């Protein structure tokens, strides 16, 4: 049953207007965590609203916002999921060992900045470069004797912060 005081949208334009904050929320989340273009994810969210509008049955008494939320999320996730492994890398491709490419000045600067990291940060970057997932890195870090337990999100945030620092320091 719909919330009291809630007015169901009667047109697609009203539905888009009501659901735009939800689309923005998901687009921001996936732009931040998956490095996709915000406007592309917003467009996918709006397509999710349209799909939900076509399939929603107003006679069942359910709230459109509850129904549309799933379609918005599904559309954005379907765009993001195939690229999760690619877009979630934390180091430039030039850092990969024996990739056959000549070392560019960017790679040289990246290696200089990498050498300035402390041992713990270097181990995080090294594990990501070797293809470890965030979950595997968290388990490895937490299994070391005397290590302070860290959550998966804390490990992921640390790695992303290191990547941001390295990327910003390379932009000369």
C-alpha cells in the first residue's frame, strides 16, 4: 500500500521528476566506485524509469517509487558490471611487468612516486597489480600476524586513495 500523503505520478514526466534524485544517487555511487561517466549512468537511470513506467500496474496499490527503484538500479548495474574488472584497476597499465611496451615518461614518474610510498602502501599496490581482488587483499592483510583488522571497504578506500595520489602527482 502506498504511503499516506504520497501522490502517485500520473505521467511519465512526473515519474521522471519524482525519481531523478534516486537516479542521481545511483549515478554518483557508480561513477565514484567504477569510474564511469556520470551523464551516461544518468541516461541509463532514466531508461530504467521508462522501463518501470511501461511495466508498472497502478491498480495493485503499490508505490511507483518502490517499483522503479529496482529498474533504475538494474539498468545502471547492467552498464557497469561488464567493465568492473577493467575499470577497477588501481595502477596505470604501464606498470604491468613485462608488458612489451617501452617505458614512457609517465611510467617513469609513476615509478618514482611508487618508490615514495611506505612498505604497506607498496604491498597494496603490488597485490592489485598482480590481479588480487579487494576481497583477497583484505583477507591477506588481515591474516598477517599483529595486523590491525580492516574491513573490505577500508582496504578498498586505502587503495583508491593511493591510486588518486599517484595519479594526481603524475599530472605535471
